């Protein structure tokens, strides 16, 4: 009986690994589709929207024009992260129709964040927007969000400049433009791995079916997370949290401007950048076996961090992200959890 149970478990594990490998091939070679509508979504409108938000987040927004976007963090006064977000500058023409003319100032800022950070973002805006010409709009339930992941995403979304599409999307990450997909209006957003499509919530299922008909294939969140971990991109609420300073997570290049005006938490971020050395760094872990997220990392007898995101990559095997104390340098061997699973600390992204 025990042998039968063990054999069943082994067969199940083999089937899961096979399914993940197939989905990994889809997102690596073709186009995977994942519904991410649960993410937190807000919008800011009004003449003071850019000025207001620019004083709250780490990246420069003053020069944003319609069709562009920025990635940024919002911080405590001590420079610790309350969350991260994608800020999309959208043009809105007469009658509310979207205008892709990148020469115009944005009429609306769309804010996309991890659900775990949504309340903090909402509270921050409500607390500090007093005195600005800014209106705050909830969009989490009103908008659906579908992610296309993989090298043929542009072809599926109809945003490939090589095809001469009128809705061709700029190559820069966070670039955005309105599109029509089989009569369904959506906002196409460039990501590091493909295209996101934001639509009215009531149209999400229709849009999903249209994308499948164009060649996209449904993949699991596990497959998408595997790609993210391979690329070394941290996720707020898993790899980084309210104890993290952006530089520790390797976010300065992507999320922080050192030439803009003042913002909340700027003094700490600037001081660490110019004069200090962070005590921790976001690193990759090459694991000897899969481990649980949150498990303790030890270098000798000393705790040097905790495991964040974990993935079993068909290409790389078991891997993870972790904020690791600086004494555990790349190349160091560490032990994980009570079982003492071995791991090697590596720089990110994996394979660099």
C-alpha cells in the first residue's frame, strides 16, 4: 500500500514537472496568456496629478508624456518601501477617447501595484493630495488585466511595428497605446517579457477568447513566476517588503532618479547611494533541492537572510531569490532551513 502511494506521488510530481516544462517552452518560444486582473489598480486625473505624484515616488515623472510609463517605489520617511508600482501616462481625447499622440501631456495616470501594497498606496494618495488638483479613482474591480508572455506577444496583440500596425507599441518598457482586438478596446502596455492588456472588466473574458484565437496559450502563474525568478526581478510582498530600501533590492537603476526634486524618503536613499554600502543585496540562489519560501539562510552559524521566491526552472533547476547579507558574497555556499539544504549564492540575473 505504501509503495502504491509513493508511486502515485512520484507520477504526480513527474506530471507536474512535465506540465511546467511545456508551459515554460510556451513563454520562452511563443506566447503564454495569464489573467492578472487581481492586481491593484488606481488612476489619478487632474492638472496636478503629475506634480503631486512626482513628490511621492522615487522616479522622475515631470517629463512623462502620453504613451510613456515609469516604474517607481513609494517609501516611508526613513526610505523603507511601502510598495512599488507601474505608472502609465495615458492620453485622453475629446469625449474620453484615448489618444496615442505621445506629444501630449498625460490626462490620466494609471497606477498598477501588487494587491498587498494597494491599501498603502491608496492611503498615501488620500493623505497627501490635499491642495492639489487631483482626483483619485478606484480601478481594481473596474479593469481586467491580461498578460501576454513570450517572444510572439506583439504578433498576438497586433502591436508589432514590423507588421506596420497602426497601433505599434514603442520598445521601451511601460510604453502604452490603445488597441482594438477584434472590436475590444484595450490599453497595450510593454513589459520586460511581453505585452499586458488592460480592458474593461466586463470585456475580460471576450478579450481572453480573442487572444486564444490569435494563438496565445493559457499558462499557469507558476510558469510566469519561473520566468520572473530566472530574470532576477523581485516581487513586493515576497522578496521585498517594508524593511527594504530600494538599493538593497537592486532597484536604483530601474526605479530611482537621483536628479529629480524632493520626494518622501529621498534623504536616506541618496545617502546610501552616494556614501554608504547596503547591508543586504538581492541575490540568486542555486538550490540543491526545492525549499520553502521564508526558510532561513545560514552562512556557517550566522543567519544571513531568508528565502523569497522559489521556482523549479526547466532550464536551471531549483532556484530562488533572497535578500542576503553582504558577507554572503556571490560564490558562497549557504545552508537553508532545518534540513540544511545546500545552495550557492549567485549574482542576478541567473546566468549573468
